[in-house]
């Protein structure tokens, strides 16, 4: 069931005004999309027992619930924030995996088909996080695109709508961003 137009924004405004019941009404509306994104990540994991979609969304839920201030203006702002939190959860997961692994026969699982050179739970994900932090210092908008597309799982059309830009602009920006990130993470690779 798709929420009515503006319903998420109304609930966010009520939550922002201190009405805690608004959060409980909001979560059933956004949960299906967040669960779908989390399930996509888990399907790519070699060992789905390590990272479960429900656990990923529950962790997101807890982090949202623990927000001291809910300052989201609309669903676009909320989903951008949720994407950032999802990124942080996956980075924490990668750090935990890196601390535990010492070699072994690990299967490489890409974060996204467009970023096949970044694997979930690998050191490359930590390198991506560092590169995104560097990019954020120059252009936070570009990091928001990456978070929406690859960490929240939005399509190009959804991303364009959320950032209020044309699909062509988002496509052009994503092409630049992917190239920039690849060069940043793999600086020794010769350019074609």
C-alpha cells in the first residue's frame, strides 16, 4: 500500500513537533521500502546469517528512534537521512568483518552492480566511506546521490525526484562520481 501524497511529510512534521506517536505511524509507511533495500543487500551477502534484512532495518529503526531531534522537512529529507544511516550501519558491519577476518576463502559480493569493485563487508567498503567523506567536503550533494542510489537503493528516477533534479543531470553526475570514486579508491590503476 502506497502512502497518500504528503502523508509521510505530515507525520514527519508531527514528529518534529514532539508528537512521539507520529514516529509509530510513520514506520509502517516507510518500512516496506527500507526492508526491500535491506533485502537486496542481504541477497548479495555470501552468508545471509551474518547480515539479515530485518536486522538491518531494525538497526535503522533503533537509530532513528534514538534521534534527539527529528528535523526532517519532508520525505526527501527523511529518505536522504535514512540512506546515510544505512551507509553507517553497513560500514560498521564491514569494520566488524574486517576485524574478524584474517584471510580465508571469502566470496566477494558487490555493493551494487554499478560499483562492482566495492564489496559488502570488505576493506573496499571502508575505502569507499573514506572517499565519500572526502567528496562530502567538496560537494555534499554528490555524496547524497551515492547514498540514495547505492545505500538506499533508489532508482535514478527516484533519486532525481528526491534531489529535485532531472534524470539526465543525475545520470551525468553519477557517471562523474563513479569515475571519481574509482580513481580515489584505486589510485594506482592506469586510466584508459
